[in-house]
C-alpha cells in the first residue's frame, strides 16, 4: 500500500494548499491534490540542502508552493 503524503499534513493545511493550487492553476481538486503530493520529494530535498525551506506541509509550504507554481505557470 502506498503512503499518501497528504495524510501527513494537518487537515486544515491540506485543504488550504489544495484549494490554493486549484485557484492558482485553474485545475480541478483531483489534479491539484496530485500536484501537491508530487511536490513532497522536491520540498524534502530543499529542506535537506541546508534548510532552504521549512518542513513539507508546514505553514511556509502552504504559502510558497502556490506562488512557485504561479511562476512556473507564467514561465518565470
């Protein structure tokens, strides 16, 4: 059975970040949740590389991930 990284987040944070990704990218909830799940390895790598970010699923994550995705969407 595969672990769902969204289950590691507090429920309120999970809903907040999924909704923010939906709004930022204009995707449905299923795809937004998939995008959030797939961000965990990158986020963890950034944390291990000297604390460039806070822990995955933390308050910073919920605020920063949608902004990062907006930059990607807009092409920089």
